[in-house]
């Protein structure tokens, strides 16, 4: 399924969003750095003017000058020397009544100083940012004491704010260049991430990805087959039908197959990751048809995809059909044999041996009736009686002596379909085993029923089981047959085990001489078998 992107892809949108975020962060960061740098510059300027003001106030030349009648000329010489060497914008000496002795602008000499002087008059150094005649400035005002220790004059040292910001403005291009470089590097990284993301999202936009997910999820959960994706021995995806068929827990995702309660051949199939084509597997009460393939996209392995279809009803109907077909074939053979016998009797009559013809017919009728009466008298369940009668005819064709023993049995509350599955598979296996053995060949079916359980025993005269582990014969795939069929072989005894487990029964296997299976099925609760 392909989608043509109608809107910007996820990668493009992320690229644009990250670029915008990086740009905003850079602007905010650059502004913060600039303001922090300016604050630091102002703090440095404040410390410089304070130190210089204190130093000037303590100079002997300044102290001597303020004690003269006209300190202005000497203080102007000192201020001019300091202005040129200290890197400050003004040095103003003043009287305690604010009258300026010095000023960078000669017209301001003799006029009142603009600013705060009260702390300095009390003997303390005062710093402030104030707008004077030259503009906003960072300034410090320090007291000048005479020889008696009294405040005789004041000195103010300042740096204009425009000169404080000048250094920052000169460094601003470097700051902007650095920010631009960071932006370009960030954009390059974002572009690389976006390119990788574009490949991973196939260039699709959010709407297309959402639509694809919704369609795939709806498809996954609406199909009637169970779908399971396994990666690295862990189930990563399973649809609703798979949860039902396999009995998976709701928290199956990303858990190893061995931890999910799967047993038998289904667990082996999923864990192995091998290829499977229409394999029959018995899982609990179900017969499943399984297929498994590697999941590959653009040459990259994504795990394995297994599908499961419920084959239970079809398998049961197939078993019943096989039984009916076998019975029909047996009846056809009997009809053919009866035709031969009838022809023989007519010929004997034509040859004048009427007595021999009557004797021959009576004997054949008695033998057939004895077989039917022997089965019907012991089995009152019609489906089971018909099955055993058909198997008796099949055994006769194969040269196998077929005997039914035991007390009368009506099924003991067991479903007729389950009885056919149980008895049919056991008898078929017994006849195959007897055929593989040496004469005389025999199959014996024994049925016993009481108020608690139904017991069925099927024995044969065959060569016995070719295994020292009788329990493994009930696993799907075990078989003594060597034909070329690959589908369904080894399923019969697995179905027998399924019926036994469904009714909480038990099975015992005897291997010498021949083989005998003894199955005991308790009566289902709430049923009396009547």
C-alpha cells in the first residue's frame, strides 16, 4: 500500500520546527549574553570610577589645593592630567555647596554640580547612575578632607554609559557571528536528522502515517485468520483471531514465545522461524492450519509472519467422512462379494446341486448376521456401531480378524463425534499396524461402560511401537507410516489426545506383544448417559 504525500512530510515539519526552536533559543541566548555583559561592564565601570575618586580625594596635591583661597587652577591641572590618562569621561572637583571647580566643558565651571552629594558630605563614597550635563553616566562622588579631617571639597569621577556600551557594540558582530555559526551547525545537524527520519517514514506526513496505521490496524484485526509476527523469538504483533486461537495473554507484546503458555508444535513452529506450508497442528481443543514465511521489506528481515486458520470443524467432518467413505467402500465390496456368491448359488442350482446351494447361502447369511449382531449387541450408540461395522468389513478385505468384545455401551454421555474420532483413529492405526505384521493378523476392540466412565481398548497383532517413549506418539507429526504425504500425517493420535484431554480422561499404552491402547473417559458432569 502506497500513499502519495499531500502535505509536508514529518521530516520536513520537524526540520522547520527544530530550526525555529534553535533560532528562538539563539536570539534569547544572545540577548541574555548581551545584557549580562552590559551589566558586568557597568559593574566594572562603577568599581573603576569609585577607586579613582577615592584615590584622587587622597592625593596630597588635592588636599593642599582645597585649603587655598582659590583651588580652581590647581585642581583643573590635576583633572586635565587624570582625564587623559585614566580613561574616564570626566573628573569634577567641587565645593561643598556644589560649585564646580573643574569640568570638561569650561562653561560649566562655577555652576552647580548635578547629582547626589549628601552621602559624600557625610564622609562616605557614593556611586550612582545619573544624567548630567554630558548625558547618562556611571559616577562616584568622594569626600576630600583637609588637614583637620573635615570635608572641605568633593570630587566626582564618571564614565558615560554610551562609552560603556561602545565596547559591547564593537564586540556585537563577533557575538552575532558566533550565534550564526551555532545556528548553521544546528541546522546542518537538524537536516541530517531530518534526512534519516525521512527515509524511516518513507517521506510521509502525519496524516498519511495516521491513515496508514489505522488502515493496517483495521485490516490486521478484521481478517479471520490468526496473524502473528515473531522477531528474535518474541511475538511483536498478533491480531484478535490469533489471540483467540492460540490463547495468548493481552500482554503478549515483546515477550518470548516460551513465556506465553504455548505448548507442543505451535510453540516449536513460532520459536524456530522455519518455513511452513499448510501444516496441521493440534493446539488445545483446536486443529490449526499453519503457514509461516520470513517477513522482508526492502531486503531487510523484519522477523517471521505466521498465519493460523481454525481447521477443527473441517477436520472432524473429514474424519466422519472418512469413516462413512470406508463404510461405503466396505458395503460396495460386500455387494460385489454377494454378487459373486449369488452367481455361485445360481450356478449350483443349474447344475442340480440345490441342497449345496441352500447350505452355502445359509452359512453366509449366518456369518454376516453374526458379525452385525455381535457389534450391535455390544454398542448401542448408532454412530459408533456403524463405524465399527465398517471397520469390520475393511478388516475382512485386508485379511485381518476383527473382534469386538465387552459389555453394552451407549456412549456414556460422550459426544458421538468424539467417539468416532477416538475409535476411528485407534482402529485405523491398529489395522495399519496389523497389516505390517506377520500372519495371523488381528485387531481387537473392547468396550466397557459403567456409571463412572467409558473404557475403550484397541489392540493389534502388529510389530509394536518403534519408540521407547510411548508418550511421544501423541505429539503431532509422529507416525510409523512412510508414504510421501506431508499434510496430516501423524495427526490421528494427536486428535485422540485432544479428545482424552477434553474429557479429563487417561490413556495407557502396552507395546508387547503388539500394541494396545486403553482409553478411559469419565462421564461428563450432569449427564447420565441415558
